[in-house]
C-alpha cells in the first residue's frame, strides 16, 4: 500500500513539475526566438539576481511545513512569515536593480512580480504536501503553467515586449493562486487563506522559532541558486548578453532531468519525515534507496539522449546547431543530472531535520564556483562555464552523500528533530 501511494504521488508530482518545467523552458525559448538572444540574456540576468534573494527570503518554508509531522505551528504563522520576508526581498531586489546599470529595471520588476506570486503558492504547496495531496499541487501547477505561458506567448507576439510578457505571465499565475490554491486550502481548514497583508504586530514568538529553524535551509537554497547564477554573471561579463541568452536556453533544456528527480524528492519528503519522526530508519533507508535508484536511471537515460540525439533536438528547437552547442548540452545535462542526485540527498537530510548542517556543503561549494567561473569563463567562454557546473555538481554530490551517510550512521541522535520549538 505504501509503495502504491508513493508511486501515485510521484506520478502526480512528475506531471506537475513537468508542466512547470515545460513552461519555464517555453518561456526561455519564446523569449529567445521571438525577441532575440539579447532579450533572453536580459531575462537570464534578471533571474540570476532575483532567484538568490527570493530563495533566502523564502526560507524553504514548503519543506519545513511538509516535514512538520507534529504540526507545531498553524498555517497562518508560516504564511505571515512568508509575507514579511517577501516584502523584505522585494525591497532588496528593487534597491539592487536601481544601482546596477547593466540590468533592465522593467524586466527585473516583472521577474520579481512573477517570483513573488510563485512564492505565495509555494507556502500552500507545503501544506498540501504535508497532507499528502500531491494531486492538488500538480493540478495547480498544470493550470498555472498553461495559463501563464499562453499569456506570455500572446503578449510577446503582439507587443514584442519582454517586460509586458513576463507581467502577463505573473498575472496568470496570480489568478490560479487566488482561484485554485486558496479554494483547496479552504478544504483543509487552513487559516489566513488569500490574505495579502500580515498581522501587525506579528506573532513574534512563532515567527522567531520558525525562522531560527528554517533560516539555515534558506541560506542553503540561496547558495544553491548562487551556484547557478555565478556562472551566468561571468558569461554576461566576459562573453556578452547574447552568449548568456544561448547558455540559458541550453540550460533550460538540461533542466528536464531536474523536474523528474525533484518529483521523486518532493514525493519522498513527507514519508521520509514521518519515518524519521517515529525512528523507523529501516523504512527510511528503503524509501531513499528506491528514490536514488530511480534517479540514477533517469540521469543515465537523459545523458544518453543528449549524446545521441542532442544535435537533432537543438536543430528542431533553434533551427540551427553547431558541435559546440551540442557539447554544451551534454555538459549541462551531466551537471544537472549529478546536481539532481545530490538534491535527493538534500531532500533526505531535510526530512531528517538536518537544516543547519547543509550549510557545511554549500559555503565552500559556492566559493569554489565563484573562483572557477572567474578563472575558466574568461579563458574558455561558455564552454568554460559548463565545465564549472560539472565540477561543482560532482563536489556537491560527494559532499551531500558523505553527510547523509554520516548522519544515518548515528540515527539515535535524530529521532524527533524534524521541527523543534525554537530551532535546531
């Protein structure tokens, strides 16, 4: 019975993540084909700025909610905290955007609006995931992705404006959140559904306790995002905006492996957390082993497809291809696949409540990525950036696997640590 439920949840999650990934890929391709690689570079640069800030501000509350097996805090406390941190993130992004002349402010604001709406839905997804309703998350993502990409394509075709197209996509995302996500949340009896303003004064004790627990994981996610953003900054600086657009377009294709493994990881998170909460480490290892085996098969298949069918795929999508682009696709797929396998270890660590310990992985990894980017990209261009991603992904997997194995070797210290009252 447990296997059937996990399989069904994985299928739903794969469908939802697939729709979301397809929308992201279609956004990059639409921008690059309809508005040019330079516009694609503007979009990629704006994402490179917005994503790390939002990742830190989001505090990975979805994972915290999903692993709150004891349900220590009401939903409104999580939602209120997300509202406050999103406001702070918006101020930080706007301030940075006005100081950086290389950024298109309108594109930056449109990307910020889109990501803020996604951040609101993300809190609801955590509650759905904790309740085992992966089907609701998938239905929301499929609807949201379909509407947002349709609006983006229409606006881009009619007005040829990247900022307006992204804003239309944000409006479509917001409509699905208000119409679908809030309605499903009401069925669970969650508090604060659809509210756009937090309480004043806030519940300081709950917000402080949640923040102390989630902040390390927020920093981890910010560093994960920076690992993807730093090579893009280097490409933009040393190779130009159009090369960045091409690099981002190929990267969007390589992210297909991430959508499959993220589906596996998200489906495992709540069951793994429940196993950790009751101290059932044998079942924990069984579930994780099944997910890791699936991940290895998926990564191998995706890499083989890129090796043998990469040129044909690039020709079908971009209308042209070169040996350098085909090699870039293989390298990016390798990096994305190894990173996704490391991400499965991260999901397991998160289910165990190992939030702060994951910082040990990413502080040196981010530093290494920055050093390699500024060493390889000036000399080898876009291909150098791809090799930076490959090197970083291998180190990530080795370190995450070591930490997970180390923590599983002493399970007696982990029972009941998923979400303590006042931090780790």
